[in-house]
C-alpha cells in the first residue's frame, strides 16, 4: 500500500532526498530468516510467518509488477491455490489474468510552447506523471496552492492546463480537479531531474484514456504562462494558451504482469452464482537503487520520518540528526558486527501481509466442513503500486459477471499497528498511534450502510475484540486513502467495499519493510476477523444494500 492513483506519490518520490544515512531501534524480535514449515488448515500466526518470510524474501526481487520477482510471487500464489483445490478463474482455464503493461519512455521531441517559444525540456519543464497528449492547445488557469482545497471549479478547469504552486508541507494532500486536460506544479528547479521523468511501466489503455498528464514547471517558466507574476495571482486567474506535445514510445513489459484469480464455489445452489470478493495486491515497489545501511535507515526514519515514504521530503532538524547519530552509535556498540547494506524493498507489510492473509483465509475456508452459501472470489491484484492497474483491469474486464460480485474486502498492510507506529494523521493533523487491538476500516459505509454495520456486528458477536479506527475514512481527509488501494476500482462500479489496514509506519515503502518486523499474532487476529466477516457476508439472505451514491467508473475519486 498504497498507490496514490494520481500525482501525489510521484511528487513525494520526486521531492524525497536520497539517504545513505540513518534510524535506531532495538533488535527485531524475530530473526532475519525463517525455515519454511508445512502450513495447517487452521488460521494461525505460524503459517503467516512461514508464508511472509517466503513471499517477502530478497529472492523475490521486490515483486514489482512487470519483473521476474512478480512472476515468482504470482507463481507461488497459483501453486498454493491449486494445492488447496480452488477453481481457476483467470484466462483460458488458468489462475492468471494478464494485465497489459507497457514500458514507456519519453520522446525527447516532446514540447511545451508559450507564444510560439519552447520551454527547455527537463530544464524548465518536464512530466511528473505521464499520459500522451499530442499537439494540443490548452488555455492556462491558476488554481492556487497544491494540497489546498480545490479553488477552481470543474467548469473553470475543463479542457485547460491547471497550474498550482507547491508547498512541500502539503505534499501528498492534493486532489485532482475534474475536467482538466493537464496539470502543472510550480516548484524550484532543484526539485526536478531525471527522477521526475515518468518512464517505466504503465497500463496500456486506449488512446486518450486514463489520468491527465502532470507536469512540473520552474518558477521562471511559470511566470511566462501568465501576464502577471505568479505571486500576484488569485485562484481562477486566466493565463496564456500553451501548446503541449507530450509523447512516449512504448514496448511490452519485460515480464508478464498477472492477477491471480481463484474461486471457492458456494454451497447454496441459489446463491453460488454470486460472489464475495476478497483481495490484496501481490506487487511492491521496485528496488531502492541507492544502497543504504539498513539499521541506520530504520533509526533515521523512526526519528525523522515516522510515516516512511509519506514524509519522503522531510529533512532532519539538527536536534533530530544529533539523536539519530547518538542512537546509531549506541546500537552499533550493543550489536557489533551486524551492520548490513540493503537496497531491496521487500514489502513484508506492503503487501505480503495482506496477500498472505488472503491465502491463509483461503486455506482455512477449504478445510471447513460447510462452505459459505455464496462463492468466494479470491483476487490477488498486480500493479497496485503503479496506479491500481491490476484491479482496474480486472474490474473493467472481470472473469465473472461484474454484477454478480456482492461485496469486496481489500486487505493492504495489516502486519503492524503497534503503539510505536504512527499509523497516520487525523483530518485535523492529530497523530494516530496503534494499540494491541488496532485495525483501520476505510470505506465500510461509503456505499452500503448495511455492510459497515455488519462489520461492527461480526467483531462483537465473534468476540474478536478489535478496536476500529475510522479516522482515515473522514470525508475530505487530505490523505485520500479511500482512493489509494484496489477496493476503489470495485466501488466505482457500485460494489460495496471495506478496506482493512493497520496503517502506516516508519518502514512504509522503505528497504526496512522486512518480515522480522511483522506482528504475526496480531496479523492472525485480523485475518481471523476478516475471514469471519467474509463468511457472514457470503451467508446473508440478500446481497448488501447499496444505499449511498455511486460515482461511476469514469468519475475522479475524491474521499
């Protein structure tokens, strides 16, 4: 977790400085390696331990979609569901659905012109998040500060290049404006470079489909877009008309990107044609590239960036850096000879924890003497980290009738949530911390009040004892989490969803997200609860009622 569906993670990655320095911690309670053991029918922490240590091992090479690591991960999932006797529900009688990813690179002939004069590509402007837009004339409109509430209407933005100024303190908190043809963010030139170029893997959509392109422009270049200096502009101010020619060359992804899909048929002949979907994403972000010292990175992030990549642009204060140095020295003294370099983003919590929880629920369900009345649809989505591409492709091209899916339960990052974890911020900026019973629920009543109520009832009647945190589900929450994981692609089609997570932490999207830091006992409790809820939904006399508005598949998502 958690893809930011629009430009916000791209900005965070762009603005985050590279680190070869540092974070301090006590040694992990578990060893770095774990010998695999046979799993048992009962849902338990030992099985989850075995599974996550395999799925998030260095040998999986981060499981990034379109790479050999994700092929290995999806092969493992397919072998396991076949062993459990689940029915294949992918393409051509297999467990796989291939997601059409392409590797794209920017055409150096791409141009942004103002008054017939071209701005310098990668010196005055460049793409942050890409979509082809060829030889297009765009009126410019100023929209105020990126991250602030939208200050221009969809009508003001329609068909235009919407330009924001950038405040690093608000990175990740913005939202798209419906109708805009393209976006541009103004920030100092040193924030930009080759890392801003959205080369890499993308979903091969029809021409013109998908999100509008997002550009950066330097302050000097931005002033050329308007008749007055940007500093004097008010939101809604009209600018000049620009010509944008943004092109990419494309080739098939190096390795196939695959959703893994399987079915446990229901026991009721009248209901088995309906499905309760449960899913997680099998992929993770790619290798970090920069080699860092693992332990010092954990110390640094715990002190300076307790939300990990969510605070990628946050710099250490002198006092924080002094604390980092002191804790690292103390750790080295207490643990001599343990230093190691690291460059692999293992994704143990994100989202090996969710993927293996779904697999553990599958094994538990197949061992039960009575199956649920409705069928259970297991989907491990790929390419969530690239932009929810796997779930987008599945829900656009489902392998079962879309209207037969009565609900979807999404599990993403459920392996942490301890008292030392900063699991997020409330809508008013208050820090949120985990606890022994912690679980966040997002979207549980956004489409179906009945489904949200049932989630509470099952926790109570099943005596699971979990403490639900709905803080991140607040309307207008700047983190926009509801739009940032795979459940949303089901919700846009009117399928009721619940997103389960134990929230963020200092290891989020870092090389330090490794299996030895997972709380397996807590993870087993969470998986047991979700499995119980799954069965309750599958056994309902009728499908959960949708009593809230449905945005529709083409509408932008705003929590």
